[in-house]
C-alpha cells in the first residue's frame, strides 16, 4: 500500500513539473535598456603621448618610435592625431605604451 502511494506521488510530480514554468508567464519583466556604447576618443595629444577617454575611463598612453599610427586607414604620425577622433589602441608588453593606434574620423566640432 505504501509503495502504491509513493508511486502515485512520483507520478503526480512528473506530470506537474513540466507545466510549472507556464504558471509564471503572466508576469513579464520590463526589459532593461542596453546602455549605448561610446567608442573611445582622443581627449588630447601632447608631445609623445595621447589621452584616450571612453565613457568610464581616461588613460594617457606614451607613443614611441615603434608605435604604428594610422588615420582613416593611412599611415600617419602623432601630429595627425587630433582630439575628438575615435580611436582603437593596441597595447604592447608595457600597458602604458601604445603599440598600434588606429584613429578614424575628423575631430568633432568644438574641439581642438
């Protein structure tokens, strides 16, 4: 008799478990908005360093003679980098020095 009750209880659990998620469908959570991504941009260019800012951090990186610089796909020099340009920086073994800088665009209006 006890075995029969256990078998019935297990059978009831097996039948109701697949339907359990369906009971919560009436309550929908509001989707959380995806934060806008702001590509890093050059804040300033001084001597042999650039300062790069994104929405959370600002970082100053040293440029050496071995740093590869491109602006809009063309080889360039540090003099061609302007504040307001969007930038992608690859770091080398020293995290304070830029190994490669790829800047795009023209400086944004209002920045020098």
